[in-house]
C-alpha cells in the first residue's frame, strides 16, 4: 500500500517559539480586552510587556542550535524558517525594541485616551511579524512576514481618533507602503517565473545557470523590483518621503518603534534577498544600494540641519530625518557586500550598527515622550534648560545624541561608524566612504546643537506653543515608572556598550549567515 509523501517535515515548535508566543499573547490581550472593566484595562499593558520579555527569553534555548523547520522532504537543507545566528540577533533586536516601546506606551495610552486592547493587539501582532521575517528563507514567507509587520503599524499610526495629523500620517504611510509592496510582488513573480522556486537557496542556484539567456532581463527586473519593497521599509531615499509626517502623526512610542523595529524589518529582508537570494546578481544590487546609501544619508542629514527649532514637533521631525540619515549608514555595508568575497563580514557591520542605533534611538524617543508630557508641541526650544529641570533626563538625552553623532562618551557610536567606514574602504568604495565622512560631519552640527540646548538657561518667556491636538490631556509633570524604566534601560545599555563595544562589534567580525 503506497503512502502519501508529506509536503513538509514535522514542525519544530521551539524554533518558532519567539514569534509564536508573541502572536499568542496578542490574541490573549485582544480577548481579555472584551471582559476587563475599564478600570483594569492597564493590566493589558503589563501582560503585553511580560509576553514580549518571555518571547525574548525563548531565544536563549536556540543559541548555537541552527534549528530549522518547514523544510522540503526531498531537500532537507532547503527550509522556509531557519533560526540561525543572523535570525536570532535580529529577533533579539526586534523583541527588545518592542519591549522598550511597550514600556513607553503604558502611560501614553492613558494620557492620550487610546483604545487599550486594540493598541496592544496591533503592537504585538506587528512585533510577531517583525520577529518572523529574519528567519524566513523563502520569498513568500518574507512577503507575508513583511505585511504582518506593516499592516498593524498603519493602524497604530492612525490610532489617535479625531487627530488630523494622525489620520494624514496613516493614509500617507499606507498608500506609499501598498505601492511599494505591489512593486515588490511584481518582482517576486518575475523571479518565480524565471527560476521556478521561491526558496532563497534554490533561487540563488537557479540564477547562476538560467536555462534560457533571454530570461536574464526578466531576472534583472525582478531583482530590482524586489529590492524596492525593502528599500521603502528602510526609509531609503527616494522612498523616504513618508517618514517625517508619519513620525509626527503617530503616538511617540510608535514613532520610536518604526524608527528601530521597522528598520530592522527592512534591513534584514534586504540582507536576505541580496546576500542569500541574489549573490550572482551583485553587479545589479551592489551599485544600486551604494547609490541609495549615498543619497539617503545626504538627504536625511541635510534635511535635519534645516529644521526650525521653534516649529511645532521639530524635535520629532529632527529625529525622523536623523533616522533617514542613519539608514544611509546602515545601507553602506550591504552595498559593500556586493563588492567583496566575504559578504557575511560586511553585513555583520550593519547588524552591529543596528544594535547600537536601536538602543540609543529608542532612548532619545523615550526622553522626547517625557518632554511631550509638559510640552505637547515638542519643539527643540522646549528642551532649553532641561538640565535645570530634569538633570538625569538631560544627561541621558545628551548621551544618546552623542552616541548617534559618534562622539565620546558615546564610544559605541564612534566604533560602529568606524566599522561601517572601514567596510566601505575594504570593498573599494572609497567614494562612498568619503560621502559618509562628509555626512558624519554634517550630522555633528545638529546633534551638538540640540545637545547644547539642553544645558542652556531656560528663557524667561516662551512663545505660545502651537495648538495641541484636541485629544491631548492636560500636561503632567511627573515621570511615570514605566517611562523612567525605559529611559534607564536604554541609558544603561548604551553605557554598557560604550564601555565594552566588543559586545556588539564582534558581530562585525563573525559570519552570521
């Protein structure tokens, strides 16, 4: 009696545990929201925070295991989900970033009257998709994970009901993302038509020996179009136009989440499709990403310099444009991977830089959320004299800005920039290294200018703040415990990494893929 061959092998639930637990907690929060009275809704935030912490802890049993699941029976080494070192590092970044975002969100939800159950369900759902993506090893799973991470983010951006800025930001974010996804799906369909497979390893093998030379043009178009979707998620110019308005319109914790976790999603997907899926087409994506890196860092830093410190929401806008500039630096090692025989070493520099950036950038957004409690307009001028009012918060923000600038005592920022710079030089991209050096100098101006504002004496009279959104509650002067914890965690992490930069920079010298 003949038996039916199973389509996939047995599921390794331990390998899938981190994103699975995050998704399960999202469902628990959504159901619990139906039964909890309004007075006990804040309990949902602590359930979500505990769930994210537990998901991050589930990464520990996977260390060094190289576990994989959803593999083809005929090819056990061809799998859709692989928990390799690269996936685990990015999952740690995603879940850690989501955990800090959760701490920032607990009081933001209460202060701005956001729907509690929906907020936590959407945040956890997005985090589950973001944690799934770096372990995905076929184009279909990559696209699904990208959309699971993105769709809840659209709703989170527009969750402040009745706020015009929030609605416009969500609409712009949604429309531009849908267009980028449509272009990416077209590219994936081209690649599937040419190779007959969606698994990255099989696509890479098929691209080295196309059965018909006429398919080369179709493949080149497919490679270019596939990169567009991930370039949008990384906020690479010219796909960056959604960033400043989206960050301003979103609740501040979600702006910080997008700046860190959203970028982790884009960069991990970009690394996988280029280094693992299209290595034989490095002559296509290598130069393209090098140009994108130069354009992105230049556009972001020049726009950040031009921000008016007295404009409403200028602090968030500066952080938004700064994140675009930082995306340019993160793109440099990926572009260098197209020019070197050791792409794993090059992408390790991107991972090391991303870990540094995640800690200090979320810390900067945490302090911005603290200032927004008493200054809803969140102008850079509102930070004048912050050291006199809140010395610890001012010192923390100053440290975060110096890390982003790459200046002592933010040693980890300096080391990360030097690592990225050296990768570009080693790959023969001297022109890109020069442009990066120029942009680092430009960025010093606005980072140092904002840092100096923190320690100046407060003005006797301040200009009347711009009209605050209708949903804003009266300003509160205290520091909530979850917000203080988030700032403290980011500060301790930044100081620890500056004291022992090898904790992060070792990823730049190892082979993650």
